[in-house]
């Protein structure tokens, strides 16, 4: 009978909603799938009935029936920094625009978790996977063997079999180092990122190239290895500040490392930029809020997330397309953390 709620001991279906609203099953399905070409009053009637009856989408049944789950997995190192937040925001907003949902996993840079989670996502009710700066192990080959769609963000693949979105890391590091050189600095320390990640290696090479082009000898003692986290940036900066003579400038491979370096510099009783200039990389939101405001290399983080989604959806729809790499431009953003030597 129309208007009579279904029994509580079974799951509400689109059949129940169709009976409740008096519209066809196909119309209910279109509304609940996010299909746009439905009359607004009909859409509202269906959505209100779905909420009133307690309808929950059965993603498993949808996938087993041969359709898409419209769920994408996202694998990230953690959630406690602005870089991940900005990339994830772009991913989430782009997925929302095309009526996809997000399943989030955090690895905390543990190789075992990364491999396990990637395997779990590939064998669950998801249509594809986005991996943000993964460490990479043999699980990529397993994903390829399964023909499971995935995209890497800010990381390379030596097999050239992956869809990748990244930024001009080498050029950005070159521009940051050259900026410091043009200010008169020649003793420039570098805080590297985790060297298993392609972007960290590319930024180191950009730094070296700028020194070479300006006839400044590369000094390995001026390179302190970090891992892209603030605590390692702090420790790396302390090791640079133990050198004699001191570096007059530091290029940190990301903004979090730069924040850690700023803490270390102040702890040693030095001033920024009066005693030491500092440049970061990423331009996360906090970069313009610290004091002094951080000069940094801007990556289009939000756009990288959006492009990753677009690449993944294209791969889902066109699995025979060859892998692509899309590299977005970086830009040096000059603020207050550097001064002429």
C-alpha cells in the first residue's frame, strides 16, 4: 500500500521508494545515482522518500551486477600536513563533481601497510586508486597485472607503466637555488626529502644544477637528508648549523622541513632572514602564515589532485589507453624569509 513503510527486518530497496513516491523504478535509480536530467520536484520527492524510509545504497550489489561502485580509493602517508590536505581537497572536490565517493587509507610511511592497503583496495568494491607520494614496492606490478586503474601523485615509476601527475620539481628547485644565488648567497644548505621518492631526488638535482651553472662547487656536507616531515627538517637544520662556516641560506625540499629549520635557527639564537635566509617548496597554506612569511616554490596542489581524478576516470573508462604523465608548472613565490647577502 502506498505510504506504508516496508518491514524493518529487510533492507529498503528502490522498489520501496518507487512504491512510496509513485514514480518508476528507473527514475528512482537515476535520482539515487546522481543523474542530472530529472525534474527537480521528482528528484526532491525521491530523495525525501529515501531518507524517510532509511534507504542505504548497496554498493556491493551495484558492483556485482556489473556496474561501477563509484568509489575511489585514496592512499596517503598521513593527514597531518598541508600538502596532503591540499591534494586531497582537490581529489575530493573533483570526485564530488562527478558523483564519486572516496575511501581513505593512511600508511604513516610503513611499507607493509602501504602494500597491504593497496592490495585491499584493489580487491575491494572500488573502481580505482590514487596513491599520493607512495614509497613504492612490488605491489605496483600486481596492480598492473590485475589491470586495476591507479594514478601516482608526485612519485615516479621506473617501469614507465603508471599514470602519473606531478610538478616541475627539478625546475622549481633550480629556481629556488638560483634566487638565493642572485641574492649573493654561495654557501647554501639543502634539506632533502625522502630519497626513495622521485620528487626529492629531482629537487636535489635541480639544486646541484643551479650551483654548477653559477660556478659554485657542490659541497656534500651542505646536504642534510630529511624525510619531508617537520621534525626531520629541524634535525637536519641543526646539523647544518653545526658547520663552520655556517650556511648563509637553506633551501628546504618542502615547507614542513622549512618550518622545522626555522625552529632550529631560532633555537640557536639566529634570526631569519638577517642571519640565514630560507626557502621552502609546496606553498601550503601555512607558508604565508608563519613569521617571517616563507618564500617558497608553489606546487598547484589542488590542481594536481583534480588532474589525478581526471586521469583515473579516463583510465577506468578507457583501459586500453597507454600510461601518461602530466607535469604541472611550479612558481617561485617571494615573501619575507630571504634577504641579500
